């Protein structure tokens, strides 16, 4: 490389560093619902910045939205410091908390949604404040601090070792659904069996026989494991996992019926009306 090119490159790097420093005042520290207990770094917070024009370009790219890459790219771009956390190992609940935080510092906490009443079909236009919601913390400890591995034992003696859903697991589930859509399945959505097969590490029966092979775990869930055990386990996992609590109760303006919904995080979530 010539001396002139070295000088030009050094000047470009210096300019980029100045621009980055100029925008660091807009960074925000976000606490994670998990408290960081499943990460090897132990980090309980990450730093984020607001979305910019490049992120809006990502969200308007229908191909990226359809294949699920848009949200991954938003996180990659807007998280400025992961504090040692591997993005693929990010817990699904922590990911939700980051999406809420990124949306809030980018457009504000007001979110306009339309809620259709299940009783009278009236369409209620509602403005929700995201500031009303909060983190739902992890309520169980992992087998070892710094690892995403948990254990649960049923009342009749089945012992299940499992991990909480991560960003990587979520992408694997999305890939299953994409393949089923491509193959024109009547119902391409992931099943309970798909999700449990993804997160269960091993199953031990009451006699002490352990199964760790994924295909065998899938068959056990489908054909052998009592449905009561599956229900108990999924309930336990849903109750203990960390998340950002997006449950919202609304009273219909037309008939007065109260509806409880889970606010979805979609591409439209990042496109507030009147922005």
C-alpha cells in the first residue's frame, strides 16, 4: 500500500471514529430479563442505539422480513455493546426486551394497535404505552451459572434436561416453517413437538433410562411421553422463562367485554403511524 493510501485510510478511520463518538450520547443501557445468569460473561445489560435510515431500509425489504433475517439485522446493528454475550445464545425473552427498548428509543413508547373484540367484532383503535410493560425475570436457576441448562422432574419421575429458547433456536424453528411452506403443508406452523425437540437436551424415564439423540427425543415426545407430562413441562417452562411481559387487557368501547392479548412484535411494530 502506498504512503498516500495509508494516509487516506487513516483519515477515513479517524473520521468514522469521530462520527461514532458524536452519536454515543444516544446510547442506552438495557437490563435483560434473565439477569445474564445463563451467559458465560454474566452480563445483565447491553447497550443499544436508536434505529437509523439503514434499519428502516431493512424493515421495508420484504425478502428480509419474510425469511426472518430483518430482526436479526436490527439487533446486530442497534446493539452497540453486547458485553460479551454471543447473539446466537441470546435468550428469546431477552431478545424481546431489546426489541421493545430499541423501538421505544427510536419512535417513543406510544404504540397504536387495533384490537378486534371477540364478542361483538368491533375494531377498537387503542394507543398503548410501552412504558407500562416490564421485564418478567427468570424464576429458576440453571444447573450451573453461566450456562443455559435447566432440569425439571415430573410428579411421576420423568427427568428432563433442557435449555431456554435462544435466538439460534428461534431461527431453526423459522427454518422448519419456511420449508413446510415451500412444501405447501396445510399447516406449516411449528408444533409443540418441534419446539420441545429443539430445546430438550435429554429425557430420563422413572427407571433411569436416558435418551439424548434428537430423533429419539422427537419420537418419545410424539409417541411415548404421557400428555400430562408434556403439559406439566411446558407450563413449567413458560412460567419460569424470562421475558418482557407484553400482556394487555382492554375493555371494548362498544360492548364492554374485556379482552386479554399478547402484543405481537412484527415489522409493523417498528412502523408507528404518523411517524
